[in-house]
C-alpha cells in the first residue's frame, strides 16, 4: 500500500507537468491548426530561466512567475516574427519552422558558458522533505507540483469562463471561422494562444526541474506531452489534462514494476492502445477527427 500510494503521487506529479505542456499543444492547435514541435524547448527555456532567477537570489515563487512571464513574451515574439507570416501556408513548412525554432533554442542554451551543457538542481522551498499522507511518506516536491498545478488550473478556469479575453479564446478554439464572423480578431487570439501556451510550458519546466533537474535535453521530456494530448483526444482541453495524468501514472508504475526500458516506451504503447480502441482519443469526438 505504501509503495502504491508513493508511486501514484509521483505519477500524478509528473502527469501534472505533462498536462500543462499538453494544454499548450492543444491551445495552439485549436487556435492556429499548428502543431508546435518547439514546445518542449519552450519548457526547457522556462526551466533554465527559473534556475537563473533562483541563482541570482529570487525566491522560488517569484522565479516561477518570472520564468512564465519571460517565456510568454518569447512566445508572443515567436508568433509575431516567425509563425504569423507562415499562417495559411502548407503544414510542412510550418512544421519544419517549429522544429527549427526548437533546435535554435536548444543550441542557444547550450552556448551559455558554464550553464548550458551542465545539469543543474533547482531547489524548491521543500527540497528533500517528506510529508506523511495517510501514514505513508510522500515527497513534498511532488505535492508542491500537484498543488501549483491545481491552483493554476483554477486560475485558467476562471480566465476562460469569466473574462472577455478568455471567452474570446474559447470561441476561437471552438470555431475559428465563426469567431471571426462575429468580430473576434483572429490574429490577436492566435498571438494570445502562443503567449499563454509558452507561459504554461515555462511553468511546467520549473515544476519539472525538482523531479528531473534542469538540462538542455528537457525538451525531449516535454515532447512526451504530445502523446498525452493524443491520448486525451487532440483538440480537447479536458482530454489534455486526463491524458497527461494517465501517462504520468503509467510511467510511474511501469518504471517501478516493469523491466528497464519499458518506462521509456510506455507513452507510445499507451497511445497505440488508445488509438486502436478509440481512434478519436478518450475525450475526442469522432466527427472532429474524420
């Protein structure tokens, strides 16, 4: 029982990170019909930004907010300068552009002297501490990740359902043509989608850092959120959350109970299983994927 609870909490914590990144994938796709393959590197950039801010003396909560703001501004800049001129073009040039942007971000980080090629620990307020949950020890960092994700989820819910900008983004995500016909500025909503997705990726990078450290290859971990989005039903925001949590749990239990190497392929096996049984994903609608 103790091992099961510990593995479940660890899996949920990792799944929360996947869910935040998957939300960014889905938000950009719903508003622009672009799959951003640089999204993992945006998460890596957020992790390094948070590490840098903590290193110069910022408290962890402020470093988290600062990393989110910095990456949000970068996401806005990338959308305006790199992606907006390509909207309406065939998918291949756009995909190659996002891949190139990801490689550029990774290369730029690795060129930072004394930082880019090293692995760094980003300390949290509860680093190394454990909490007793139902009589079982649980890492405080895992609970911190879950708590921050829940708080952010509530903030996003309030933003999307109770603010004019959030409602406009929801309308654009549901039907871009219809939103444009009723006067919602499509270009502005697309810019906001990239901005918000980059901020979510940065938060995920800072939250992931205590679990896997900060390094230039964090983007590969972030790309696991793409299978999470597919599992939930690509284009479904609740599906992105559910897919991320499910993937985190499967990886946690597979890494403990299964032979070495199974954890690394668990995401892809799960994707295949879900698509065979439900091609539209857990929360997807078949008519949207036809």
